[in-house]
C-alpha cells in the first residue's frame, strides 16, 4: 500500500509540555529549564535529536527495508504547548512559566536574525518573549536535518508549532478567537520564512499546526447543546454553520502562510493531528455516526481545498472505550460501514 511512517518524537527528557503525552504529567515539565542554546553541541535536547538523525541515516545500510518504510520525522510534538498561559502577559501572570526566556543577548541576536536590525519591511514581525526559546530550538532542528543526507533520500521533516505558546498580550484584546489564531499563524509564517528556503518548503520542510474541534470552544458540538457546545448533536443547521466556519480554518492557514512566505501555494502545510471528535469529554461529545461523518468530511474537504496535509490522530486505540468512535480511525471506518473494518477491540483481556 506504500504506507510510510512518520517518526514523531512526542517528548524529550523532563517533558517539553504539560499534559499526559509529556511523560512527566502531572509534574511540571523541565526540559526547557535545562535547554542550553549557547552550547548547542552539548545541549541534551539538540544532542538527542542529532544522534537520532544519525541512527536513522544508518538504517540505509543496516536495515534498508526499515529505511524504505520511513517517510518523515517530526522533531518535537507541540513544543512548549500552553506556555502562554503562564507568566507576564498571560491569564496567570503570577505563575512562573515552565518556559524561561532566552538569555538577553541570545534573544536580541535571534530577533535581529528574524526581523532585521530595525530596517525590516515585513508586515509581521516575530515578537520578543519566552516563545523564542522553543522557536530557536526548532530552527536548530531544521539546521541539523538539513546537514544530513535525509532530504536527498526523500525524507520529510515536520516542524510542529502551536499557538498556545504565545501569551495573549501579543495580540490585540479586542480580536475574536478566529482573528487571534490568524495573528498567531502570521507570526509562525514570518518565523518559518526566515527558517527555511522556498525550495525546502516545497519539498522536505513541512510546517505543521494541529487542529481539533474537540478543544475549540467555538467549534464544539455536544449532546446537551449550548452553552456546553456550540451546537447540539443532530441539529443539522447548527452543525453545518459551525463546521463551515471551523473547517474553514484550513483556508485561513493557507492564505496567511502564503502571505507571509510569498510561496503561492508551493509551501507544504500540514495539520498532523485531527479527529472527528466534537468535544474532548466523552460525557458531552457527539457519538452518532451522522455527526461524526460530517465532522470528518468537512475537515478533509477543507484540507484538500487548501492543500493542507492531514493526519488522523490514531489508527487504533482498542482500550479507548467511549473515545473510539471519534478518535480511532479503524473504529470510525467500522462505524461508517466500510468493508473490511471490524470494531477496534483488543484481543487481550486485562488481568489475564
């Protein structure tokens, strides 16, 4: 079937973000506390990624079959996710952020690299703030990948970014949620333009923004309807209005990136995590097949129209219980009645 693997490095020692995927939840993530951008050869995170790339390259000789199945690498999943919720300018200004600011000299030099020395003609500049630490790490990850033979071997690098890295004070307070997301996307676009070349963006360098209706209050649908959700499961008009607006995010993503990059649709864009879920809580989420199918199709059609590559969150999650209909692609296909796909159930019984 020519299916290839994306090696997604979901976290690093100490945890790169809060959340269950960090490996340290519910403890505070500590990865960024020990990040050392002034000593890149000895910095733990950069060294791990460099060694990982060396190992992947070695597979060409040691295990060519495995190497032939590799399609892409994601350098880090959702770096510093939710960091914008803490520290000055955030909703919790007295709570120290787990993402420390860069050393002053490093931050100043990096801002000059991104924005010029006060002579830039860019409409969007990359602002100062703790987010620069994560963006600098990602820039170095791109440089490490660029220095290998992997781009010439057809391997793609996904660089994942998330708007929650920015403190709310970086965008005007009178913006609605959609406008704030567009403003954050523009900052990422301005950064990406300085981090990669047009040729790289058209071939092996992919910027990736995850998008879930389940986590967006203005995009959620629920069995109990407003105010818990934006629409009630089974409400055709409410569902259509919400999906039309929220799936339209893909078009905004493409338009804003094109404006910042000047690449006229040639840059590869991805949303490498999405699902059919309408709410993050199974107590509220729609579970009827009709609504889930509409949610899925709206996102896929919008992604195709905008040229945004989409990855469903998970192929299977046999122990996922009530989450399976909207999060397990195998179970979702079963619910749609697609031939050859049975329910996503484990053959193992816990405790035996």
